[in-house]
C-alpha cells in the first residue's frame, strides 16, 4: 500500500522556509491561513483532521460539486492526514507526528487545544524543544470569532452610512487575517530563539487581543479615552483627510483619495477645481493643504467635485487620472474584478490558473511576497482529505507497511486511496 518512505517534502518546491516542518491542527480562518502561508514559503505543513473532515470541511462558499472553496483556499500546499482522534491510537499518532524528531521539526499550530492531550504541557514531555503556537478566542480561553470580536470593541458602530443608527458588520474577517499572520510571525520568532538557545516554548495569543491591540495601535482607544466621544459613521469617506466615492455619468462609482498633499493637489488639478477650492478656503478661513481641514470640510469639497464626476463617464477620465498618478479606483464586485482587473489573473505572477478536481478552473494565488533569493513558486492545490496519510505515517512516524495497513484496516486512519481500494 505504501509506495516508499522517501522525503515527504513539499512536492519538490523550494522556498525561504524549505526544510521546515510544521504540524497544524485547526479550523476556520486564522490558523489555517497561518499554515498555508508557511507552506507557500516552502515549509512542509502537515494538517491533521478527523475522519470525514474537520469543523470547516464544508464551509461556504461551495463549488457546484458541493466541495468547499473556502477549505481548498486555506489549505493550499499542505499535507493531509485523516485520523480518528476519539481513539487512543489516533491521539498517539497525532502526538508522534507533532513531536517527531528533527531540527527543523517540532513546531505545532492550533486553535483546537485540548488540555491533557493536545496541549504544550503534555506534548513537551515528548519533545522538550517543542514550539507550539496556540490561538484562543479571548485571553480567558472563551470562544470568539470576528463577528463577535468586532461588536465587542465598537467597530460596527463607526461603520456604515452617515446617519445610519444600526451597527454594520463587514464581510472581511480582518482580525482572523491579522491573527493568522501574527501566528506566523510568532512561530518564526520562537523558532529563532530555539535555534539560538535550544529551548522550546508555547506562544499564546487570542483573536480578541489581536483586535484590541490593533485598534489601540491605530489610536482608536486613545481617541475614546481622551476625547470622550465615539467616532461617528462616515460612509465611504476617508477618515481624517479627504477621500470620497462618486457616481459617474455612466452609472459606475469611483473612489478618489486626497490623503497626502500630493494626492490632494493632483485631484484638484485633474478636476479643474482650483478656483472653487481656493474660494472655499477663503470663505472658511481654512487651509486645505491640511488634511484635518479637508476632513472637516469634506461635505463642501464633495459638493464641488460631485458635478464634475456626474458629467463624465469613467472612460472619459481614467487614462488622465492614471497618467497624473492619482490614487483612485472603480468600485467592482469580485466577479467584475475577475473580468476587468489583470491583478486577479495570470498576468500577475502571484496567480496561476489551476484545474482543481471538484472545484473547477480559476486563478489561484501563491504567496504575495517575492524573495530575491528564490524563484516565485506556483501555488499548489489543497490536498484531498487524508491524501498524505500513508506517507506521513511512513516518513514522519516511521511505521512499516504492515503497521500502516493495520491502522487502515482498524479504521484509525483513512485516505482516498485506501477508501477506493476497499470499495473496489
């Protein structure tokens, strides 16, 4: 059944983290994103799931086949083992995979910590230099997701149209994304200390703390504390400077930015509004070169610019805006962006168009960063659930073919290949 115990590797791919092995036990966004990011930088990432799939195996969006595009997107380039963790033999296998020997192994990411088994205190007994990064919901260990963290910290109350009284949630899980990348940087920091001092450690962080730290870094906590007021909703306006959306004569909507002095001067010049802006400054006694003044006078500035955009199609000014180096964009749906924006297709070296069984053919992103010492690696599809079970048991755990076959026969582990053979 098992074809051989050669190097498990990353399908021959190289990268800045080539040779590193990370084990991942996770669900949802942040930790799967962290593991996928490490895999796209060349690490060998082994994800273990329960037989039949984990908590996020069928999460939307789905392909017409019913397979999860979400799961496939966040598990690109990983190895997959499916194991029954309700059984002692399954838990022992996972422990052996996490704590397998090797200088570049012994690293574990999870947001599914289980005390007394899948925790640092227990696992480090098998490998003293284990590096384990644990993401929690909040610092007390209670469950949280983006849709609960955001309202608890006040973000939806400052989001939405001017005058709208209800809080507005948003579609992008910003704190999950930020937490995922902090999981990556925390793992690499702890691994660096292990290389220098030979000691392992557990790193704990929580989704809510990531969000709270971020709004603190951005001055939002200080604003509430020292100014004693809540930031009002501002619609699509750019807070603190000038940025606004406009409906053009063709019916399309654009966003234009005047954050920096250069951006502001370029926008005024491109729209021929110098005289009107000068008159506004004189009438109000405000200096529009100051971004705070532009924020406070945003309604008056918008009233000057709105007729200009309403009288023109996007095609009338797009080339001129680009030639002038303005900061602007057309509003698009994702489907429109896929049709119109070359940055979402193969012209962008980050993307490759992949045929993925059960999902379809579409552009798939690799790692956004380009490392000068390494060629950019094409993205690898996510594995089928349990696709690497046999290889992991052989190469990482060190089992012989007879032992592996017995585990399959007893239902402790599973793979598509074994299932197909059994069905045949």
